[in-house]
C-alpha cells in the first residue's frame, strides 16, 4: 500500500450506466491518512463538459463535512445517495462531451487537497459518430 | 494525489488553465484596488466640496456686510484663464472691537468661471455701499477664521454628479471583492453548489429549461405560434431581417466615412493640387465599400425575391424515437433546381483564445427528410407534407455557458437565377423520458 493518501469511492451496483430517476448510492473514505490531517471533506455528484469548448460544470448534489461541525474520521466509509436528474445525459460527441461523476475532495490543513473521481454514465446515448446517414 | 497551489495551470486539451488560487487572489487584489480608488476619491470629493459647504450652512456665523469694492481677478489655468469675483466687504463679527474688512470670493469654492461674464454676473448682484446707496447684504463668516467670509449659502447640485465616479468604483470594487472573497478558498464544486442554492433551484439552469429537464432548452418560442395545417408554426432561427439591417448599417457607416475622404480627394484633383497619397489610400476602402453594397443588395434580393418559407410541425418538443409530421410551404415565383429539408444536429463549443471568444460548430447528424428536383413555384405556394423521425437514442438539446447541442430543421433551396438559400428552423429534442419507445 502506498503512503500517499488516497480517496476511495465505491458505487453500489455493477452497472456504470444509470437511468434518470435512478438512485445513485455508494460510499467513500480516505486511506493512508491521519484523521486530524483532514479539515473537511466534500462529496459531489456532478457533470462537466470536455472537448473543444471551455468547461461547463454543475453540481447536482453536494455534501460537506467540516471539522468545525464536529469530529469525524475520514478513514471510515461515508455513505451517500441521490436521485439522478432527467438531464443532461452523458454524451460522447465530437467536440462536446458530457461526463457525470462522483467527486470527493478532501481538504487538508495547510491548503492541500486530495481529489478523486468515479465516473458513471447517465442514460445510454450512443457516441455521436454512430449517428447520421 | 496531494496538490499545493499551482503558479501556472495544468494542460487541458490544447490550452493551459491558470491557478485558481492565484487567480482568486489576483481578482481580489484587483477589486480591492478599485474599492480603494473609489473610497479615496469619495473622501477627497467629500472633504474638498461637501464638507466646506456643510460648514457654511451649519457652522458659519450669519452677519451683514457692506460692499466697499468689487473686482474680477484672473487665474491662469491649463485650458486658459479663469475669472473670479472678488468683493471687498466690511462686516461685523461677534466679540470684535469693530467692523472687520476682508475680501470675499462670493462662495466657499471661490466661484471661478471660464468667462468674465460669469464673474461679472455675480458682481452685478451687489451694489457698492455709498452715502446715498446704503445697501447691506447677508454674509456668513467662519468662526475659526473670521476673515473667511461668503455671501451665499446652499449646496451646489453639480458636486453630486462628480460623486457618480467614485461611487461607481466603490460599487464595482466592493461587489467584486465580496464575490472574489466568497470564492476564495472554496472548491469549484462548493462554489457551484452555492450558486445553485442562490438561484433557489434544485439544479442550476442557464437555459430556459423547466426543473424537470435541467440544461435542456424548452423552446417556448417554437410553440407560441399556431400553424394553419399542423399544431405549431416554427420560427426561423437567426433573424434574417436583423442581419440585413446590420449589413445596411455597416454599408452606410463605411461608405459614409469613405465618402468624406473621397470628396476631399476629388476636390484636390479638381482644384489642380491632387493629393495622390490620399487618393491611393481611399481606393481599397472604396472597393471594400462597393463590395459591401453589392453583397447587401444580393442578400436583399434573395430575401425579397425568394418568397417566405413556412414550416409547421405536429408536436413540440421532440423526443428521440418518435415520429412527427411536417408541413412545408415555399412561396414566390421560382424555377427550383432542388428543394431539400434535413434534420441536423450540431455541437457548438465556445472557448476563449487570448482575449477573444471563439466558437466552433460541428455537424454530427444529418438526415435528409425531403427532396424534390426540377419543379416550378408560380402563383400558388409549393406545399407538401413530410414525415420525420428523431433517431432513437439521439442526444437531447443541451445548452450551457460554453457548450451547446442544437437540433435544426434546415430548408435548403437552389433556384435558377438566384443564389442558393438556407433557412434553418430550430427545434428542441428532449430526453426520451417516460413512455418513450
């Protein structure tokens, strides 16, 4: 095991493809870290764009735990769950790509942060190149 | 992996992104400088103009005076000479042994003006005290310096106009600083969540989307006009009339400016002292102006000569996998080589390159729904019904700040004697949703 702190995210269910209205659930924790090193943990279910254009991003669900709000041990699994929205659906276009993910950010003391993402697909829109005559 | 503050950004695609933390600090510093400038300017204006007037109105002691002499003094200025009225007056001061004589500049700001008439008009309000003309006037003196005396009170309204400058700096600086400080030290996800809550919605929606379909435009414009044959008449995307108007304004402005230079150049030739550098300078601009006029006229002829295209649809918004009816009507007197209607999906990406915002469009789907060759439109409009299916599994319309996915019904025509024309009609495709095939 590496000494570098790592955020682990696990999603429930075997499929990475979810339909709008499905409940997305899972848990996350941090490995190889002292509990007192973590100032806050933020978990988000979000989408963002990739491709030619500047990045667009929006958060569907956001949870934040801060040491000021009470002690917590970031090494213990923290569960989350949210109902997925109807749109925007995941999309693999030619110059616009839309990705959904669960992102967990651990904010450490002294300004450092550790980020990890677990991607999933919302909907089953095929890649753009499959369209057309 | 743990990350410290980056001084320069990571590579993203073919561009580099900056350090958010340093960017936030820089942004805060920029707005703080704005705020300081505004506060400094406000304080200077207040102490220089408002405070003296307030003291005249509230602290200066009222008295009466005799005008002994009056004159106009001149003061050199960057833009010429300024003229100020000076009245030598005699007035009584409390606790003084006798009357005091001093020179008053009428008001506390010394009432300088750029013309002698302004100073003279002030002096004309007062008459010199003589044995026959024993007129006295109210005056106000500073109890801290009894030789500072004025002959008018009140507030100048023009001072408050000056305050708009520092107040603008304060508003922009304070607003920007608060915004920057609220962002500073917060993760991008937290800022997005705060923005979402601020909008009071479950999901941030830059498009006109309903809460049920975030980031999917609803296309209200497409359903507010009923059709004559089918449910809705679709509006044409991109107002052709405004484009023509803009082109006309450009032609007028460009050729107006070139016309002035042209007149000067021609006059020189007629008078026998030709200005050849000016003439050679004008020629390419004149050519560009003539090209603009020709281009405008061709567009105008196409818009006016090819009659209106009407497209109606049986339902809206569209859903992937479903079939719809279209009704196409093409008016005018045309000998058509080809008339086509296609369903087109495009990706639109906007990105910043230096200080410019650039946009790139990529067509990712095109399906020809209708095509007819070699026919004539004369008198009666050409009309036809068209069946249309949105492909199953198609991506829905999407609208965000920098990325869009658009669906369009495109009517393209080739008419003999006319330039080819293209008339797009936007439609919105929503996710398949419940009950979709």
